[in-house]
C-alpha cells in the first residue's frame, strides 16, 4: 500500500515537471510595453509582447519632443527617403499607428492592434533643422531622429 502511494506521488511529480518543461517560453507574455524615448534611443521593456491589443507607453526622458510610430516589419523593410529618414508615405500601409507629440519629460500611452505575430519596428521620424545651426544648404544642420538611432524592434508572439 505504502509503496503504491509512493509510486503515485512520483508519477504526479514527473507529470507536473513534464508540464512545466513543455510550457512555451512565450507563456505569460505581457500585453503592454513601456518604451523609453530620448536623444537618441528607443528602448522597449519588454521587447516581446503577446499578440492582440497591446498598450504602449512612451516615456520621453529626453529634452526634445518625440513621436513613436509602430511599423509591421523589420527595420530592413522600412522604406527610406534619399536623406535617410523614413518615407512615411511609402511605409503607410504597414504603419499600425503612432503616438505623436510626446513632449520632453512626459509620458503618453496608446493601445495598438498587434494581432499579427512577427517583428515590428518602433521609431521616431521627426526631422528638423538643428536649433542653433544656420541653414547653409548643407546636410550638417539637418537632424533626423531616425537616422540618429531612434529605432528599435518589438517582437509580437502568440501565447501557446
Ligand atoms: Cu525623436
């Protein structure tokens, strides 16, 4: 009798170990990500979320206004203009949405429909003349936040 109980306990332990070993690494993925934006970074935490409605909170810790576009595809898929900034007209069909006008020091949230799994690219595409520079027609006074590095990837995975 005692021996039989011990066997059952052992089996139960093995089964539960097996179940946890089988569970996918994407189990329990969050449906939200906080993205730190600044000059010149875009840093999502976490960088992997569960597909569906995903709340993105942009936290601008920098000293300039920023924006955050959510593009379905990898960075290599982004169409660029001759000056190296993203061509938003050409990218439009794969832009899921955007958080615009994130003032320096502020936080702004929005929920996006990220039902399709895969790689997404989040970036800031603000372009302007350098504040202190004089425009002499050269490139030197032109600032592209995207070119300066405000881009990162966000992976959308299915829970299974
Ligand atoms: Cu920016």
